């Protein structure tokens, strides 16, 4: 005689909650990995700037640059050091902050999307391992 296979209702509820949690976690991870919550400057533009006051790289101050954007000449503090006064550099201007164009963080794709997804999978694996250890 064959015994019918029956899954307890509590196990089904637990499996549904676990599946829902995994789907929500992966959805949030992929949304974050695709940059929906990116904090990088969205209106950054690259322009040529002239160093007005250069400083050595010993932490004694900040450099100042002058650049033309939107038809007007502007002066700003520059988060770099070691440039000569009068030197022309490529800078990225966004949200009132001036950076070296080639050193701007958040302007290019990096490994952050993969790191977020791997972090979620690591959390899921850790939760599964914890469940296995709790059975002992």
C-alpha cells in the first residue's frame, strides 16, 4: 500500500515566506546594482580649467582653478595638488565640486553591481547554513 505524499501546511508557509524574501532581496540588489540609488553626480561636465593657485602636496592648502561653463567664467577650489599656476587641466564639474576628470569617482562602471549581487547571495547562503546548523 502506498502512503500519499503530504507536506505540512507550516512547511508550505515557511517555504513561501523564504521564496518571497529571496525574491525581494534579489530585486532590491539588482535595482541597487543597476544604479537606481546611485549617489554619483548626474550633471557632471568635463571642461578645461586653468590653475590659478597651485599648492604642493604636503597638505598646506587647496588649489584654485578658473573654468568657463554655461557662458560664464567661474573660480572654484580644486581637490588636487602639485599643479603649477597657469597650468591647464581637464576637470569635471558637478554639484559645485571640481575634480580631476580622470580621477572622478562614480563616473564609470565599476565592480559595485557585481559586489551587491554577490553580497546578497552570500547573505542567502549564510542564512541557509544557519538553518542547517540549527537542525543539529
